[in-house]
C-alpha cells in the first residue's frame, strides 16, 4: 500500500534542461546589416591607418 502513494518527479531529459526556450532578444540585426557594419568598420580602420601613417 505504501507504493501506491509514491510521488514520481518528472525527468529532466538526461540532464539536458533548457531554461530559456522562450527568451528572445529585444535587439535584432539582419545578416545584411551585420556585414555592412563590419565592412564600414574595416573601411574606417583602413582610412585612419592611411591618413595617420
């Protein structure tokens, strides 16, 4: 009779618990804007090196 009153806790999926499944970022960038930003930074760095020696 003691076995009928046991409480089984849910499994955690083999230790692979994901806590932030629904967490999203408030700031999103498109891949094109990231590439353009990187190219702009490279151009600025090259311009500074060219003008300042």
